[in-house]
């Protein structure tokens, strides 16, 4: 069994909440189904600091505790992900959704893992992860319990099976870092790079070329 967490792809698209307070919405999901969800307004970050375009991603990045899907990824992965959570709408200039992981498994072996804790005992960082495979079972995607004396905000954990399925579906712009395995060997990182976005052709330019073609055919 190999377990991965989400990892950012250099140069990929990001998507960020327009309102700073909405960051807390994503940190406070807590593995719980959401009632009365009010979709926050999101904005794509499509340019790098030097002005060059970022690569298109089927999973625009916000953090390793959040999985955001563009419409194509949602369509292809819905049957795989649906047993493990719910899809929540987000407002943006493109159709995107948040997959809220509601499968929570108490699988962290705290005694054997290397942890950095807050003064009050909560887990600030997991430097070296040891999991209990018997408690994971067949679950392909899950979070750890979030509590005051444990993990405050859980990453999303994925089995190798779902990582490979994303590759088979041809989805782009996502990477995974392996955090634990009970097998002797494995890839520490798997990356499916994003794709360059073609520049948009304006309607005006298209019409100009269309009429110019007609004029040439007419002999003008």
C-alpha cells in the first residue's frame, strides 16, 4: 500500500478566494458534510510573477488540504470520488467544484510518526508519517481526524490506486508526494504536468478573417 498527499506543480494555475475571510471556510471543513453551503467567489491566478502564463490544471491549486476540480475532472472522477465525500459548488468565471472529503480515518500511528507539536499538544507538523494499513482498508481517499490535541487541519491522503486512475484518465496539472508505504520501493513523487493554454482568439479577429476570406473568393 502506498499513500500520497497532494503536491503543487510548479507553474500550474491557482484559484484563490476573493475574500480573505473565505480561506477559513476551506480550513474548517473538518471532514464533515456541509449544510447551508454558501459558495465563495474564487479567482484564478493565471499569470506568474514575471507575467508569463501559468499552465492549465484540471485541479487548480489552493492547498494540500483542498481538492478543487475543473468541469472535466469532475465529470471523469465523480464515480471514483463520490463514495468518499461530497461536491460543493464554487463561484468563478469557469465551472469549478470543491471535493469535500468526508471519509475520516484514525490511522496515524502517533507513537511511531515524527511529530512537531504545539505547546498545547496539538500537532503542528507531521515530519515523518507512519500509518496503520489495517485501519485504512480499501479507502482510496481520506482525511485524519481533526481535534484540538491532534491534527488541526488534515491533508488529503490518497491511495496509489486513485493516483494511477487520474493518470489513466489523462487529467493534468496535479502532483502527489508519497508520505507512507508498507512496500519496499515506490516513487517519492508523481507528477502529471499541466498544459499550455492556447491564446484566446477574439470574436472580432475571427470575424475579420472570415469576411476577408469571403472577399478574396469574390475577387475583391
